[in-house]
C-alpha cells in the first residue's frame, strides 16, 4: 500500500510485482486477500485502487476474482506511459 490518504477518503494505492520464476504458483492469489484485509481492517481504509496496464491480463484477472474482500477495490486500467529507451 502506498499514498495512503486519511480523512474522509481513507484510501490507498496497491502495487505489487512477482518475479518471472514465481508466476503462476498462486503466491499473489494468496497474498492479495491478506494485504487487502490488512488495508481494510487494520488500517481502516475504505478504498484501495490498483492501476494496471490493460495488457497485463494476469493482474486484471487477479483483482477481478470474486471475493468479499475485493468488493472495495477499484481497478483502473491504464496505458503504459513510461519513456522508452535509455538516457
């Protein structure tokens, strides 16, 4: 969780990454509900937002899975606007 906003909003952004050797092993499927439970119960947040690139189908599928904890997660698919190449 980052950019936690207190006051009326009580929200945060969610970021995550898994190295290639560890994909498709269920680690994020197990970790995401735990992180969100902590966000909503321990931190008292009302909303968690994940910005995911539309081409990242595994991440989109992860946050769209049905579940009681995921109902307050906003997903905003976005284009990759990072600069390409080196300096």
